[in-house]
C-alpha cells in the first residue's frame, strides 16, 4: 500500500514538474509558430493578434506588452550578433546596413528582464529614424556601447545579456507575404571591456 502511494506521488510530481517546466520553456523562449527570422533578427507577425498560437498569446498576456497590428508595423528583436555570439552590455557593437521602407522606426535596447535600458541624465533610451545620421546610400551605421561614440550612438549601461529591438511603424512589409526577403542590418561585435 505504501509502495503504491509513493509511486503515485512520484508520478504526479514528475507530471506536474515536467508540465510546468515545458510551459515555462515555451513562454520564456523566442520560438513559436509563424516566426520570421532575417539574419539575427526575429519577428512574430501574428504576436498579439487573434491568429497567434496559444503560446504566443500566453507570452503576450504575461509580458503585458503592446503589440502592433499587421497594419501598424512590425517589431524585430536580436539576442545574438552576426557571429552568433550573445549580445552583452560589456561589448561594443556596430549595426550597419539598410532598413526596409517605413514611415518611422525606433531602435532600443532591453535588459535580461525585457525592460528598456534607461540611462541617467535624461538621455533618450532609443534612436529613431527622424534624428539618425544616414550614409550617402541611405544605409545606417550605429554604435551600441556603454562608452561615448561619434555619429549614431545607442547608449547602454550595466552588464550581462541584452536584446536589441527594432520597431518598424507603418511599413508595407508587415502585411507582405515576402517578408523573409527583406534585408536588415548586421550586428558586428567590435570588442569588449576587460
């Protein structure tokens, strides 16, 4: 009798632990149905819409994030650089390349808790398309670093992993079936602090 009770308790513990672990993994990772990956950038076009898969809906509800509708724009995130290394706040990155046509876009950094990295002194936590310096061919070159850099500079602070978020507003690619053919900028690590 005691053996049956222990085996039942063990079975229930494994089932509950395994189920809770798999749900945590599904909600904590950036994989899902309908994911679009372009280079190191990932987007979820159905995120926050009725067409989203159940795990995306749960993630959206848990994070209480504001999702853009298909007609409003598209948000891309990057957690790794172009060499497939994780993005670290201790390192300096150069973001270079072209962006798809959009009425407006922003580039910001988020910490490991998915909170926007805010800086002391009132510096804006994001770059946007209306104040950015562009190259003659309309491409961009931006530095992401804890240290001041000339030209376009997205300032960050702290240490540990972070995420870059590129939000394109009022862009035709959000409703296009050819979204995977779009080019997005590369993220090149230039060095790290010791």
